[in-house]
C-alpha cells in the first residue's frame, strides 16, 4: 500500500543517543504495511524546544506560532479540562494498612468533575500520578483546594532511581481561601529523565463526620519534551492573537465555545458569569434582588433611603415571571430619596456636628449621644455594640457569593462553624466565648437552600440580626465604665494591681493576697480572686500561677525520718503513646502523650503539634495529646494531627507513703494536673490497664509513671561502715549501702579511709620495757634514801658523844644538821682503808643490844675506834 500522501503518516523522533542526537522518522497512521514513506532525516538536538505560544512543525522541524483560539506552553503541557481522565494520568487506590487485608480500595480513585478532579473520601489511600520525561529544568504548578485536615494530602516527585523530593515539603497546607496555587521547581530536585508526579491523599476520620475531598485543577508542567501541536482554548475562554501562551476568560454576560478567538455577547434576556461557556435565562426581578442603604445624617438629623440592585444583577425588570402584587410582573427598583429621621449612634459613639457618628476618645464612654469621661477610679469597658443599622459599621462588610468555589467570600470549608440554625426560629440570643488573645474574624452566612438550581427559589426567606456585641476589644469603644485599681501618680489614671494583689470591690483599692496564692487572670476583683496554691506547690513571682520545684518531703510512717524526693530529672518533657488503635476501615493510629509536670518559671512545657500542614498548629500545657499515624513512606516520619491540651493548670502534688517492708515499691503521687493524676513508680510511663487510651470518661486522665526517681534521696542512714583488722600497722574503713537499696541520688557513698594502728606484740614489748625501767628506778631511789638515813644516824651519834657530861643539855639545833654547802664526807675519818668486802660486812652488822649500830669513828690520834 502506498503511503505517499501526508495524511497517511506522521513524524516522530527516535530516542536520543549518547551524543544527544536523534532522527525524524515517518510512522504510518494505520498499522498496515505501506511503502513510499519519506526517508529518515537528521532531527533537532534533544535539548531543542520552542518558546511559549509556539509549537514544533515536524515537517520543517521549525517552531511555528499557535493560531488564534489555541495556546502552547512551549516545553510544557497543561491540563485544565477534567471531563474525563486526561491521557497520561493514572489513578489507583490502595490499602496502606497491612493489618487490614479485607478492605477493598480498588474504587478509591480520583474522579474528574469537569473543571477539576476530586480525591477519594474514604480511609483508603488514593494516588494520582503523571509520568514526564524532563529534557531541561522546569516547573510543575497547580491549584488545589484542601479544606479538611482529616485528610492527609501530599505531593512529591520521584525519579527513575526511586529518589523522592524532600519529605518536609511534600505535605500540603490547608487552604486559607478557596483555591491555593502551588509551584515546585524541578531544577534542583531531580535529574533530567523519566520522573513521576504523585498527588496522594489518605482520609483519617475518627468520627462519622462528612469528609470534604481535595480538589485539583489547572495542572501545568514545563521542561518536558517538545510539543508538536497547540491546545484549543476551553469553553468560556479565548485567545485573540496568534502565539498565545494561555487563554483569557470571557467577561460577565458573554460566552465562548471551544477554540474561540472572541467571546460572544449574551442576549438581552440572558446572562452569564465570567468564564462561562453558555448563557442562562434571566429570572424576573423580585423584592429580594435589591436592598436599601441610608445616607449619612445631615445637619438636621435626616437621612435618605437609597435603593440598589444586588450585584451582579442577573434578574430582568421586563421579564414576566415572578409576580408582584401591584403590577403583576417583575418588580422595579423603588425610587430613592425618601427622608427619614436618623437613629441615634451606637453605644460608644457620639453625634458630630454633621449628624454623623464618631467613636468616643479613649477614657470616655457614651450611650450613643454625647461622650463623657469615666469617673475617678474607673476605666472604660472597651468593645463594640451595634444595635442601630442605618449605616454599615466600618469594620463590617456584606457580600454575596456563589455556592460554587470562588476566589473570595465565605466558604464553610475555610471557616470553623461554631453554630448553625435551620428552619423557622424565633428571636433568640447567642454567646460565643473567645478564649485567646488573637485577631478573630466572625462571619454570618445565610443560605436559603443547599440544593443547586438555576431558578431562584425560596426568595421570601430571610434572616435578621438585631444586636451584635463584642467585649474586650483592642481599639474598641465603651458604653460604660467599671472600677479599677488607682494609680499613685494621677487620681484619674487606672492601673492594674501589683502582682499578688487584688482590688477591693467598688473601691479601686488594692490589697495583698495571702501568701502562696495566685491571681485569676480573668478576675482580679474581690478576695475570691486569690486562689491558694495546691499542696506542695508555690506561686511564681508574678503570682499568676502555681509551680513546683520538683522536690517533695514525706514523713515516713510512725513519725520516723523525713524522706526527700527529687523529681528534677523528670522536669524534661516525656513522650509515650498508647497501644495501636484502628479505625473502622482498619487504619492504624496511636494516641501520643507529652508530659512535663514540674519545674520553676521558664521551664519547658509539653507541646503537641499538627505537622500535616505548614502552619504547624501547636498546643502547650503540662500535658497534651495528639493522634499519630505511622508513615509507610520510606524516610518519612510519623504524621501528627488533632492535638489538644489535657491539663494547663497545676492544681497540686498529692503525697502518700507506703512503708518499705511491704512488697509494693515506695510511691509518691506526682502533681495533679487539671483532673488527671500521675503516680511515680520505677522506669517508664504506662497507661492505666483499665483505660487503654489514658481516660475512661474523656475528662480524667490516669497515667502510671515508673521511674527510679520515685525512690527517696539517699542519706547517711542508707549506708554502713565496715572496719578491717589492723594489719602491719594499717586499718581500713569501707562504706557499703544497706541492702536492699531503697534510695537514689542524694549523698554519695564515702570513699574508703585508711588509718594507722598498733598490734598486741608492740604493747607487750612496751610494757616489759616500761616495767624494767621502773624497777631500776625504784631500786636507785631506795638506795639513795638509805644512804641519806645512814648519814643522819652518824650525825646523831656524834651529837650524843659531844654532849658528854652535860646531862640534859643539848647543843644548838643548827649543829645537828648538815648545813648548806657542808660536805658530809668531811666528817668521815677512816683510819685505814677498807676493802669493798669489808664495807659490805660492816653494813651488814647487827645492832648492839642497846639498839645502836656500831659506827666507826676517827680519833685525833688517828686511831680507829668503834662506837656502839
């Protein structure tokens, strides 16, 4: 079969070789074998690409501009129509929970919805993927709508080496408005070659609430291979000039078909919103299609009623349809200019010379007429109170929005709904408590029906608001004044009471609170504002809260010693989690708890986060809880969501004591936080066996904290000393703990001591030596006194001889003794020299019969005589 005609074949490029070259070849449009095809020719370089608004003409291998009604991204592709799944996109569902093998996720896929594509809403994981072949650095951009944080939504790119983008940037943040643009540069993330783009969602709903899907639209990818054709503009858009890189939406009241170069104007009795592909019939105007406003009050206190159509106006004043009782047809816009008396100003505002309203200056108040200064000892109660609606307040606005997604206006997907009413209700009041110091925006929305219809229905339904009052507003106005603490510098200046003081009711006088109390932040008036700190806690310097120093003293049973506990090491944040839980679909999750129960001011607090979004919502307190889901993605950490605070105020530390001789360990009860309690035991924190999620009623949480710091601090009574024997003059003293050891920390075990000592042999030798010396000394002393006695006897004998015939007369007393300096030896006269043995013999003579000893005397003739 001959294929010589150009309609019988088309051109394609071969794969690039290692040199970056390729060939252009002709490929038959039909699988039949044919002849006459053009010969292959050298193709453009693999890096060749066309600019935006151009395409590559394969015949000439040159870039050509796109014609009107079409557009091109050059080296990119765009997907903005989702009537069906575009070529190249693949969606599939899978069950990521290996513990549940019975859940069928084959139908949990992304679903095209015309202008966008929507994700699944069940607990399966749904993945949308698109494979691209990057030839050069490029980008991927898309718009998404992600309102529900019960869905985990991630976008990442993976190359042919299974390398993914950074795990920190793959999680999408929830949409603050409706559609959120997102751009990812492919320059530094991946290499050139085959890459796959992934959009993945996993629903995680713990309750039976409705889940809102993730929406995607306007996906554009640049840096891919050349484009050989231009894309037609979708209905509702157009491109007037050749070489367009994008199409322009049609303005309101106009439309266009696919591939249009201009937009067509709608007929008079029809209308179209911006970017519409067709026009709709205009309904007849009713009284619900217009509204009235008041002009500013003039100098006479008069205001005019001004009527306006609700924009954009889509109704027709000439179309027959909705019946007006007076005309029988569509209603007309009433004439403006009717004069009315101006209502008074709202509280906190005063009437100006031009009959307008302006806020009262700071320190004053008003009931809506004239401003007055607050009396001495009072301060203005600032806020806003709106009960007259002749003029829209400056900080409020009104708008009309479509139930379809738009770039402005209210959407229940991006606001926290706190209350709603349906059906017919009577006039009532409602209060909402703002619990944090932050900027808050309030929105009131009214919708007649949730069912979509091209025809207006229920136009007679309405909602009325009579009064809006907001208290404690920064920059607000005051309608009244209240008593406050008086300052010392000025009689008209109000200041808060000093820390630890409360204000006496109605006086403005501050009084000191009792010791160890704190002041309520929301109530500083009256003695009741002083709250006593709980047991074993004390107030901080600012008297704003009670804190614990992580130490506890307990009196043992029977009035024994005081046991001291130090929980300072437990002041650091401790994390633990519950046993695995499973949703109704089998998705596994855990409850993670973070606890930090003691410490002085400036201590670290427990923080639980929501890391699903970039906003990283955080809650702080003494104890908090979050829900974590283990990630099945390699290199990705767990996902944490739904954090909330378990306890943010320390009530006190309740203490009890169990004697050591019981089999149970010593326990002391730790700080009670809110209504939960923790019990210190030994090593780690576990949940109550009766309540596996930490709470049985959702109000009181019970944990068992096992830690070695539940033992008391060690003291001197917890160890004893062991003294060794004296060995070679050295004696050692060793200290050991009493067993079983029932303490931790505290005093340290003393080091071993060494002291000098002596043995029994040494003392025996000392005793013998001392006895010998004492005996010798005693003998010497005895000899000495014996010799002295002999001399006295000699003197006495001599005295007696000298007395002679003088009977009864005695010599002078001083001659009887040895005088000072007299030598007793001079009186001894030896006639002959005696030997040593003779002297011994003479010493041993017995006394004579008259009782006197014989004493040798020396006469004047030198003869020796003996006297007895």
